[in-house]
């Protein structure tokens, strides 16, 4: 796996943090934490800006979090013609991180409201591509 | 007033959907407009800064080409970028080149030629201004990013779609008086409220349109400024700041921390506060952005930006006139060309050249220019003698 | 010695054909190397300048992303470019940000990740650094452009293919001692002379190779510099100039006027001449470029650059040591990452940290970095206490 | 015609100086001269940097000039696979301008030397594309 396997469209291939994509394939949404200073990072990163250290551990994000804000996009970039409209949301998790993702189409857009509880669900877009979205 | 670095010339092209020119020709028109009446030989230009976003043009390293076309070679030139705020970053860096003693006269030319990209590719290019590893894969867009702020602001403070629409009504009123604006139609509240949704809660007229355009700002040290013009406009303060690009890292989704930090620096450097500003140009790429700007610049309290437009306080006859040239919403938004156009309006206001939209007794003006979804922010404060 | 602005840290990644990292991670490695031992909190960094050429990466506006990853936000950051000389343009602008009083500590990070482009597309991208309206349509390339200068220099002054080959022999000797170099093999004259022609008269080993890499330079005001290090290296002079991009407009095809103009400014500002330079890093993207640099910087008379290498005067034990770290030819040339790597070598030489290739008693060093085919030039002169 | 019609590969379409391409179609290589100050420009431009004026006249380049320098390119950019190797040259014309172009394949590369006399010959690459090259 490389970053090309993540999302509907991705422009990156190589990254030290590629385990993020491997974890997604195992059904896990993961962040990292610096072993030295304990700072939590999402998106995950293999380097800590505070300590300039590169020893990290992975942690899973699988609780329910609270939706902070959201928008339904009617006109997406190239590559998103087939999936639009789609609703993006930012959710704050008790693990101490905020995550941006699509909110599942299973949820009636009219019921989407700030404060509602959502959990991240890793999924396969097809044989090659992985993502995660928010479900109730 | 600190008299270190002055603006001695400002210019811009028409902002238009399809300029029919090459980039170098577009930049020439902006510079020619800025240099008008100055009697400035291109060989007297000590350095130039070329600002744009590089994804819209196939010409690599346009700085050398533009510098050559404008006759500045062999003086130094370079290219600089902070997406939509590139132009004012260029003005700030130009200030430092002069204040440091390296140069006496610096020209900033900002441009964008966007008409050769179709709108979906343009959306992709703009989406790549988000984190391409972790955000773009979800189909984030520029309007979508600002919509996330708009929704959060509405939920937190009760800001309404009508207040956002009123921003556009104001800016279209002034756009209709600006011969260089791309969108010259005057819009009423009803048309704005009934327009198609682009991304909830933003509708068509809440969004600015990309376009072709260029602008130029000529900066000079105090001595040189007085040699070339009897109406120098001084840079009193410049502040710049950055927010994390990642959505996960942003502390607030109801204001732009970058703008607050930049404003703090600029006010401190200038020795003035929001109450001293007579006229402002703010980055209204979306109507919500102008409401955020009211709050982040201290023109309104946090959460009360919507009230300012309800009270019509930002019309040219109001307490704090904002975007009385049409703003990005009606002028159009040629990424790299935008900041210089904002500076042009403030300089013209301080020189009292603005006809029907002239703000009375304008002595101190402010430009706020934002790159990305609040990612970069410049605040520059200008004053006249 | 003027003690206005100092370099307090320099670093770089390995230069390599395929780094296996994302851009932000690559930049982190360079900055970490530069900040080593400094006890500098990222929040003490007042501003950052991110330098590269934008055509090699899909991430738009990388300044914000790199600044965030390195922990510098909310301080100002921006992106800046003059193709292959972007890194030193960043150092010059960083100097001005500090000297002007806007900032005390500025970090310049230059990078390029080129491995994800195939070589023909890379050639196209580089060709677009020429005038895309009038020159690229003929298939101009970077090697081709330098070859036009090489041929003219040979015709005018009798410079030989063997002299060019000797440049590579020297630089490969030092590259073999540089653990961060991409090309570590030592080459003899015969292999250089017998290599395949890329474009007449330049052969394979006359040309540097593109690669992945990043570098970082940490600049500070005098007060801050002394707080963080007891070995500050001072910027004595900085000169920058531009040549016309168009082939038709260039007065000379046997030297780079841009380099001559930049050198003149830098020498004047530093108050020294070519005879005062103890060690130099010059932009040897091609062997001919190093010969031109000898002449344009005043190390040799016009037309006599070839003699300097015949005499081995530019080895580290010679009269004027040049590129004793392998140069671009052996280190590799990650466009935006190159200038910072040159500065790193000179700073390390002035700090006497260079082991086998250390130049004795090096007190004043010079960096010459060129963008495009002599289009942009930076010359920076450094000195130690 | 627009600039997309000029050269093997071109990345520009619109330009005020598009008449340059139309003249090429008529078999003429043209530069411009500023009506106000008389400065000659090649490549042609519709604006004079000296006077900031945009009144120009066109002039033809059709004399023999002297080759200043040249290089045979064995590896070209994408789009040039079929035409490589090719030789580029810069020629100085008595009209007072220098011009970069390909040197015709009719000329034996071994005979190409600085100082040799060459003239510019406009030509069609195919139905759509125009260029000019140097011949003896
Ligand atoms: Zn840590
Ligand atoms: Zn003229």
C-alpha cells in the first residue's frame, strides 16, 4: 500500500507514515503519539515538531465524537463527478483529535446537525482504494 | 507617522473572465497603469517581486519573463506565493527589501490567468491547496472549506443567510460603479437569497468568481518617494500570520486565527487600533469571509459581524466602510492579482480619487488579504501625510 | 565585519534518486539537521521561507504545510522561487526580513522531490523554464541551454572538453568523501571524456543529475545569534541579478551577466574582492557552469577559467578552492534544495568542520547559485568572527 | 491561428502578438519595432518596455545572418521523441536581432560552425503547426 490507495483521489505516493493506509486496510483509523513528549497527532506523523524526535506509537480512533461543523458540496473537483453531492464534516473525538471526513450517505442530510454523535468507519471504495467516513 | 516606505504607484487591469492576452502582456497593462504619471524609467526599478499561484499557467518561473517584458532586467526579481494572498505578501516582502537598505524602489506585480482551465480542473487545483495527503482525498474545495466556517458561525452566533446575502448586495452595489470589475450587475437581496446552493450554506452569489487579472504596486524609500510623487502613501504597519493547513489542527472554526494574529502585529507596528481605520479592503472571497473579517479585525465583537452589515455600517457613508470597490465578490478574484488590487483601492481612497464611493476624510486605510481557507493572512495599514 | 545577520544553523538530507518520503518529511529531516544542538523551540522561529520549484509536486502552496509540520505556525511563512537558485533567494530575503526589523529568527527550507516524474516529463518541465511562447516550441532543454554557452566559450577562448572533464574529476573526488552526496563514485579523466554525448559538446558526466533532497538555513539577528551559538557565521554581502530569459536578448553567450552583476553587488556590500575569498561554492549544474563561474566571480580572467582547473587551483589545497563538497555534479541537484546545501558547506568550512576537505584558515567564503540558464544569480559572502 | 499553432509543442494559446503566427502562415518571420522610440524587438511584442507604449510596427527578418552558437540535442523533452536528435542555433541578423531556432537537417552537422551564414525559413510542420528553421 502507498498513499495512492487512500481516498477517491490522492496525489501522494510515498510517505514514512504509510502504515496509516495499511491500518485502514485492517479496518482501523489511526493517529500517532510522540513517545518522548506524548503529543498526539492526527493526521498521523512520524516526526514530532516539539522534540524533533521520530519515535512514535500508533493509537486507534474508534469512539463516538461530536460533529463540529459540516457542508454539503454540490460541485466537487475532477474525480468527484460520480460521488457528488457529498457532505463533509469535522468531528472531535474523545481521543483528543479532530478528524475531517465524508458523512455517510446513509444519514439523511436534513438530520445532520452540529453536536450529533458520529463514529469513524474505515471502508473500501473498491479493490484498490480505501477511505473512512462518519456514521451514527 | 513613520515615513520609511511608501506606495508611489498602484495599477490593475480589468478583471475579466477571459482576457485574451498572455501573462506577460497582462502584467504589462497592470504595471503601465501603476507607473502612469510617475516618470519612472524601468532601469530605476531596483528589484521586482512577481506574485501568483503557479498552478494555472504552463510558463515556469514567470518572474524572469515578466521582469524582462517590463524592462526591469538586470535588477533582481523573484517569484513568491501564498495562494490568494500572494500580492500582499509581495508588498510586505517589498517593504522589507527597502527597509533593510537592500533596495530603494521595488515593484510588486501580481497576476493570474485562469481562463484556460475548465471549472472542474480549477476546482481540483484549488482543492490541492488543502493537505493533499489527508484532506483533498475527501473532495475538499475552496467554497467547501469556507462553508465549514460559515456553518460553524451560524450555529455558534446565529449568523443568518440573509446577513451573508446583504454582504453581496453591498459589494455588488460598489462593483456596479467599478469600471474594472468583472461582475457589474447590481444584485438585490431576493436574487442573492434565491440563488442555487454551491455548498451548504453558501449559494452562488455568496461566492466570488475566478478570473484573469493583474495588479501592480510600486514601493519606494522615503527619499525616492518624495522625488517621484507628492502624494506618497506610507506603510504604517504590516502583519502576517499562518494557520495550520490541516483541519484537525485548527483551534477555532468560527474565526481565522491567522487574521487575528496578523491584525495584532499590524496594529502594534502602526500604533493604531481598529477604531482608527477610516476605510478597509477585506478578503471577501465568500460573503462569510467578510463577516469573519469584521470580527477578526476588531470592527465588530466576536459573533457580531452580521450586525455590522444589518446596520449598513460598512457602506462608504457608514462607520467603517469596507470593500467599497466591489470586493472580490464583484470585482472577481484573480488569485495572485487580488492583493495588489486591494492595495490600489486603499491608496486611491487615501489620495481621494474615488469619486462616488470616496470615503470622506480617509486618512488611515487597511488591507486584509487571506490565502487559502484562512491559511495565510496579511494585514497592512496605510496612511497619508 | 558587519554583524547584522548571522547563520546559526545549516542542515540537509541525503541527496538521493528516490527518498521514499513525502515532501513534509523530507523538509523535517533537513530542519532537524540544521537545528541540531541549538536548543531552539519551533515557537521561537519568527518566520519561515519555503523555497522550491513548484512543478514537481502536486501539493499546492507547500509553505503552510511545511511550516505546520515543522511546528512554526502561527508565524508567517511563504513560498518563493527562482528555479535552481530558490534556496539562496530565500536566504537573501531572510536577511532582509531580519535587517528590516520585522523578524529576529528566520528559517529557510528548500526542497525538491523529483523522483515521481519520469525523465522525459522532467525534461519537458525544465524546458518550460525557457520562454514557453518562443523558445520551448523548439525543444530547448536545460543541458541544451548550457551547451549553447559551452560551444560559444570553446569557440571564443579555446576552452576544451578536457578542461570541462577535469571539473568533474575534481568534483567527483570530493563527492566521494561526502556521505550525503547522491553520486559517490570517483571518476577519472578517461571515463569523463568517453561518456555519451547528451547535447554537443556536453557529455553525460558534464551534467548533474536531478534528485530528491532538502536543506535548511537558520538565520538570526546579531543579538539572537549570540544567544544560540558561539560560532555565528555572518552574512557580509548579498547580491542578486537577473538576465533576460530570451535568447535573443542576451548580450553575451560566453559569460553570465547575471552572475557578474550579482557578484559586483555582493563584493561591494561585503567590502571584499575575489582575492579575499578563501573557499567558494559555485553552481556547477554543468561542468561549463563552473568554468563560467571562475570568470564571472573574478577568480580567473575572462576566457581563462579553463586554466584554473588545469592548474588544480580549485582543489581544497589550491589558491581558490571551489566545490570541495562534490558540487551539484556529484552531490546531485534537488532544485529548491541546492542553494541551502551550498550555504551549509561554506558555513561548515568557516566553522572548520570539514575533515579531509577542510580548507586551511578559511575566514571568508562565497556561495554562487544560479537559476535557469544564467537567468537568476545570487552571490552571498559569509565571514566568521 | 493562436500560439498553440506554433512549434512542435506550445503551451500558450492567447497573446496580443498572435499576428506573429499569422505572418508565419504567410511564410514570413517577423519582429516588431516601437513606433515611438524605434526599439526593435524579437521575439515580437506589442508593448514597449522603454516607453510603456503599445503602438508597434512589424518588420520582416529575411536576410542571411551569422551563427553565434549551436548544440545538437540528443534527448529532448516529451513531444520531441520523433524529431531528436536536433540541432539548435542562435543567429544574429543584420536587421539587428538574434533568433533561436532549429538548424535544418539538410545541413550536415559536421559542417555546422560559428560564423557560418544562415537564413530563417518559415515552414509547416503539418496542416496545423508552423515553425521556422535555419537553412544555408
Ligand atoms: Zn514529541
Ligand atoms: Zn518604445
